[in-house]
């Protein structure tokens, strides 16, 4: 019985930390998929796609720099969440701004 209490305590501490790291990465993946979906259907132009992917790369670099000490603090997670919120708003704005790839033209670029 006394051995299960420390194990349960360790799990209670470790699981939220792991879950928060996964949610950041999962959200990055979902945003990248939204960008590519917009590029495929023409609602995000080539230049808009470049800007949005650069924004995603900045978030990834910031996350790597913040994780350099081995973990993310609550303020680090808040900063990343704010950056991801801004990126999400940018994706929505670019995909609904009225600029579209002409349907007769092929998709260009990455």
C-alpha cells in the first residue's frame, strides 16, 4: 500500500505535464494541416502560405528554445498558447480574405 501512494503521486504530476506538451505539438500539427488544406483548395495563396508557415516555424523555434532547460513552465505554455492563438487567427483571416488561387491555375510552391 505504501508503495502505491508514491507511484500514484508521480503519475498525477507527470501526466498533466506530458499532456500539455502533446497538446502544443498536436495544435501545431492541426494548424499545419489547416494551412495545407487552404493551399489545396485555393483559399490560401502561395505568398500567404509562405507567411503562415514562417509563423509556424517561429512558434516551433520558440518552443524549442523554451524547452532547452528540459521543461515548460506555466508562463512558457501561456506564451506558446498566445502565439498559437495569433497563428490560428492569421490562418482564418488569410483563408477568408477573398484572395484565392485562380481555379484554372495549378498549385505552385511547397
